[in-house]
């Protein structure tokens, strides 16, 4: 008999209809996070409640939008995150920290014991979270997706507390992707990076009234060093955890990257793994593993390769050379056509090294492909005013 679940638990199971590996790995990840968070059920959260600010304008779940939160300097925001995020959040005068661990532990427990949210045992964590939102009563809760368990639980509780919710695009949406994979179905509003990305969500069935073009919400960091010429021996491959979602595509990724390495025999290539990648021991000895942030990689290397990664866009914005290695099996758009990076197709070409020799400047991203506001905080407030005016 099929297990019934509340709507907050539905997305990974819908995703699993197309990709069973995703569900397995997501639930394993949730278990690991929940177990690590178990001790926080004893944390004296009443102490936090006593000191929590009541003049809060926004709540952000995820450090991903810390640049946006910082730019709203005339407004006070709470950032919900893990304890490792506390120091970087509290360095900012307008930002305050609240730990996610008790909520994460509670969501995992509810999923395991009461997936329909029918038992009294679920009320404690639900009431705790609803009371949190009611006490500070922000204008908006902002999340990086409105699909996964914890994010949907927060949106669910915010709605019960009468708080509006915003999901901000966290990566490139592909026009060829199954609509099941798109975010923006659960939050009140979905903010996207460009009109092109908005059109993909419209085609995927997201209601027009809920879609707004915010623009790219992250700080753009270009190389600190002056670049007179790009060094074609400074090459970095950006990893993606395809094997977590589809073993066949994971194997194909390895084949493509091995093929890439062979094309640059005699050159030491760096591989920057995605945080979700566990097994990266399949490259030849002349491939180094880069341990560091993407910004540090952009500073150190000049040429970057990947398959469908949003990181290629960030490389282009950072004024380094980003090249998508295209393969239709990955159900991705051709980034060169959508205006995000260069694209190279092994099936149509045989000499990648010759192709690279002909590229000596970053890919020119235009405003249609990506809207980059001069001040992301100001743009966020403009959209807020538009929303208020439309109601008034």
C-alpha cells in the first residue's frame, strides 16, 4: 500500500518518479543531518526567544543569500542556519542568527513517525516554528527552494503564521528539464534571475502572478589580478554529483571528463569537486583536486569546464573563461545559445585543445540571459513595493 504523505514531503517522491537515486540519496542526507541535530532538541530555545528581535523585516533560510541580506542594511534580518554560520552572520549589524538544528531534527522525526502531520507528537515542532514567525512577524520568509522537506516545512509554518514567503532561484533552470524538477510551486512568490528563466517556469506551469524578475542575487567577484592574457595551462574542471541522481549519467560524466583530460596531455588540470561528490578518485595522476571555494578557484585558474553547472555562469561573471562540455543526454540547454558561457560538443568536434586556443576572452553575458542589478537590495525593495502597490 502506498504511504500517504503531507504536501511538505511530496517533491522528492515526485522527483523519484524520474530519478529513483535522488530520493535514496536525499533521504540518506536528511537522516545524517537529523542525527547530527538530535542533541539540539535539548537546547534551551526559550532563552533565544527571550532575546530575539521583534523589529525584524526579513527571515532568510540559507547562507546562500547572505549578500542580499547584507545589502538590506537599513532593514533588520534574521538568518536561519547551522551553528557554523553564526560568526559570519553576527558580524553584520543588521543581521541576527537563529539555529536551524531543532527544526531539522523535528522535520526528520515528523517524516519518520507522522508523514501526514495528524498526530499530537508533531504539534510541538509545528507550534514552535509558527510561534517563532508570529513573534517576530517579518514581512517575508526567503528560502532557496520551496521543494525539499525543511524548506517546505518552514514555508508551511510561515503561511500558518500569516507570513508571506519568497523562493529565490538558486541555480540555472533548463528548458528541457521535466517540470517536476522546477521550484516555485509552493511559496507565495518566486523570484528569478532573468526574463529567460521566468519563461522556463511559465512554460513549466508556474502562475505568472507569482513570478518576479529579481536578477542575480549574489555578489560578483572578478579576479583581483589584472589580466593581460589568459593562461591556457591554468585549467579547472568543475564537478557535479550526477552519480547521486543517475548512475548512468554519473558514469558518462566520468567518461567525458577523462576524454577532456586526454586532450590536455602534459598540462596539470585541477578538479574542483561539488560538495555532493564523494568519489573523485577516477582521474589520471596529472589531475589535482582543488580544495577551496569557487571564488578562490576563479582567482587561481583561467579556463573552466563543466557540464551543466551554474558555476559556469559565475565564472563568466568573474571574467574568466567558462566552457560547457555539451552532451544531450544530460537534458540541458546549450549555454552558448542561452547566453551564459561558451559551449563545446565532443560529438561535433574532435579537438578541444584547438577550440580553447581560439578563445581569449570571457563569454559576454547580456541582460536578456541574466539581469544583474546595480544594487540587489534596492531591487529587492522595488519588488516589495510593486507587490504592495498591486494590492493597494
